[in-house]
C-alpha cells in the first residue's frame, strides 16, 4: 500500500488508513462504532441497515429479497467512502465494507452483482482497506430489530461467512472478544495506534 495519494492539485497527501469492523449481527459492532465516533474518530456507518430502513419506509417488508438490494448497499458504501476521503481524515473506521456485502450475497444465496464483483476487484488491486480487520465476537444473544430479523444461531452462521470471505481475500482477522464496550473500544484504539506508529 502506498503511503501517499495524489490530491486534486497534484500534491501528495497521506493515504487514508481504512479500518473495518465486521462480525455477527447483534455482536455490538455498531455500538462500538458509535463510541469510537464519540471519541473523535472518523467512523463510516453501516450501509445495509440504512438501506433496509429506507426500503421498509417505502412499504417493502423484506427488502433483502427485493431487486437491487445489494447494489443499493454497495452504492451507499461507495458514496460514504468518497465523503470520508473528501473530509481529509487519514484514519477512517468502517462499520462493514463491500466485502461484507459479498458475504451477505453468499449468505442470501444471491448472485453477486457485476458492480459488486468489480468493486471487490478494485479493493484488492488498490489495497483500499487495511489488511487487518476487526472481528467483533458475539456477545451471546441477538436483540431483534426491524432491520435485524435473525436468530442467534443464524447470526453465528452469518458471521462464519464473513470470516470465510475476509480470509479468502487475504485479510488477517483481529478478534475483539466480548467485554464492556469501553474495553473493546480501547483495544481497537490501541491496535490502530500501534499500526500507525509502525507504518503498517
């Protein structure tokens, strides 16, 4: 991964370090992301939850079964990445990535859209995300929501698909075990701090 990218005026600017949080639904990932934001980090929200909410507001009861669902998630993820890059934040923390969208496609047994396949190719070619990904481990239950209609056992199966996808693409998964949220946040912050100091 290059250390700099070329800015709009041709000047070198620090290349963003994009860290990803992934894991089972209901594992506390989004709570961790919100706490990281409260502590001053640039955090990019999960796209799928918002896409589901938008579609449900239009009357779709099960948006994940509708056409264009995966493409909508990817489009939202890409828009949010561009906005994060435009902010100039060097360290960015993503609540899921397009690799999670690939895992979702496989879990739903849906064909991988061409746009998603192309995005994954670009991510791998350009080294878009940090090669160490935070795997938020389950906390033992899943609290159901309008966007999360999944049992705990199903969430574990879903998490395994995420692990398989990230490992298959050469990422190293950094376990974040169950613990009070502040402890999990501190562990993530420490790891990011160490990788930045080492220039990795």
